[in-house]
């Protein structure tokens, strides 16, 4: 009976490996994803996080060999340590980004601390079980089986369940709470093996209460902390499966941010969208069927619907949440003139690249209103292959307009986009204008037919006129392209490097 009980207890101990392994993966993903969100360059952030994390785990495993007595005590302390630091990791990194100049140092320190704790977990568990069971082969196979399964569960749960439904703050607090719960289970199940049992129990309960409080009030904490990232009051914040959406407001100035980058400012967005839409619309010989890639805020569609000839607009946006928000929020819906509810509007929630691959319909105009190419996923939507797909979806006389970032802030990136479009046989007219909330912003107008640089703006606009259009094609001396700008390809994604290097130059 005693032997069976002991086996049962150690099965419980092995089972905890499943949970702590899942938690470990989640911490790694939280820090990687959050750093990518705050600093951009996801490849760099993920690479650094994984590299430091693995090294720290190795260091933790090495340090564990010096722990020779009171292994249950040490295991509980390690779980409390990783639970506290991991649970607070999101809060720590957000505050570091807001208030400290050396974010990277805080990030590296957090990864190292969590990694060292995590690296100690499995060796301690293995030694605890081996001391009593005396069967290293069975012990290792059991522990590593649960370890790998737990890692798989964590890697799936984080992107599909935790992050989109709970967000960064709630996820980190919740995962930290799981580590503390493991501590509590160990204390209650093996109290005869722990010294200072009551002291450990009191500390664990107190820490668990703090973590659970953080989990419950994570939305409030998130709202207060994220408010420090933005100049104005945050009135809405949501983490979707694909992106972080934040709305701020100051008087009449409503701003929408996606992953920390402003998408529009209500007081001047008309400048952007008039320039984006009306040049192509005024040149198109036919404007009945129109494709908008991105543009889930409905503001480009508002300008398109000013033309009575328009019969159908197909809007393709990956994130159905952004469309829903911009349709249901009264202020945004009024701003986009309820374009998302127009009977001529067809909304497709799909990846723009995949949509074009599967599309067999020919459009009179295509408007590409996608976020800047600051990561590898978005970079694909600015490649020569992507514009080849756009060409295949255009009529022979169709026109393509691409939002192309700033020719001043990211000059190389802007001209790379222009050159990449041209590489697919398009005639390209680059142009730009000043949008106060964005700065100097650029677009590329393209067609398989020659484009005469004369435009007749006939529909109602606030900024754009037939007289000021020619000024949009004039670039300053400091905005002219370099001779060695490369075409952006799937096999050689040079555009993201241009964009990131521009960010480093300005920050």
C-alpha cells in the first residue's frame, strides 16, 4: 500500500513536468512576441530570445548540480521564482519600454532570470525521483516525455488561445499563477519532505493571491500601462489573434493604432485617403469592380463610394476584429460614412496573398492599403511575386495603387517598393504628400498602360484638387532614390532590412 502511494505521488510529480514545460514555452513566446511588438524586427527578437533563453537554461541546469540537500525546498523556491518573474514579465517589459532608455538590458535580464530558473526545474525533479526510485532510465524517459508534450501544448495554446483571448498581461499573470500552483501542490503533497513547511505554505499562498489578483485585474493594469505608450487617453484596447488594436482620443482627435503604429488620425486622415484613392479613380477608364487589400477601417472605401459608377467593392482584411470595430464603433462608422455597411461592399476575411493566389476575377482597380513592411509576414505582401498576383487580378487597363511608407523617413524602403512594382512590367508613378499625423507619406500608382501625369479630380474632396495634384510628384533632393536599390523578392526579402535600418537611423 505504501509503495503504491509513493508511486502515485511520484506520478503526480512527473505530471507537474507537463505544466512547467508548457509555462516555460509560454514565457519564451511572450517575451519574443512582446519585444517584436514594442521594437519591431521579429526575426531578431525571436532569435535573441531563443538564444539567450537556451543558454540561460543550460546555466540553470549546471547550477542545479550544486544543490545537494533539501531538493524539495529548492524546487518550490524555483517555481515561486519563475512564477513571479515570468508572471510580471509583461509588466516589466512594458514599463522598461516606456521609462527606460535601455530596454534591451531589461529584456536580456528578464530572459536570463527566467531561463536560469527553468533550467533548474527538470534536473531537480529528476534527482528527487531518482533518489527514491533508483531507476534512472525510467525516470528520464517519463520526465522528458511529459516535458516535450508540455512544450507542444504551450506552443499551440499561446498563439491560438491565450494571446488572442487574454492578451499579454493576463496571459503572463495566468501562466505565472500556474507555476505558483505547482509550488502549492508540491508543498501539500510532500510536506513531510520539506523543512519550514508552514513558512513555505504562507509565502506560496501570498504570492499566488498576488498573481491571481494580477490576472483578474489584468485589463485594468493593461489600460493604465499601455496608456504610457500613447500621448492621448486610451479609450479602447484589444489583442486579437493577429494584432494589437488601440484607440486613443483627445477632444476631436480619434486615433487608431495597430501594433503601436498609427493607422489614422481623424483630423487629417482625409489627406491620406484622398491622395490614395482619387488619383487612380480619376484615371481609370472603368471603375465598376474594385479590390481593396487591407483598409479594414473603411476610410478608403468611403472615398471609393463617392463615384456613382462603382458597383462592387471587395475588401480583403485578415483580421475580422478590426472590421467589426470600425463598423460598430459609432465615431469610426461616422468617419467612414458607414462604408462597411454599404450594400455594394463585400468583406472577405483572408490573407491578401492567398486571396490573390485563388482569385480568378478581374478588377478595374486594386488599392493595396496594408501596414508597413516591418516584419517577415508583411514583407511578403511587398514582393515582386505579390505584385505579379495583383497584375493577374487587374483588367488590361486597370490601375494599382500601393501605400508605400514614407519617402523621407524610410527612403530606401519607399523606392524599393516602387522598383519592385516596376519589375513586374508596370508603368509606375511615385507620389507623396504631407499628412500631419504621419509626416511625409508616399504611394505608387501603377498600370500596364502608360500613365499621363495629369489628373482631373471631379468628386468632392477636402484637400485634393486638380491644381495641387502635380505637386505630389515632386520629390526633394533628400528623397531621391539611390542607384543600388534592390527588388524585394521572396527569396531575398531586402525590403524589411531597408525599413528596419531606417528605424534605427531615426531612433
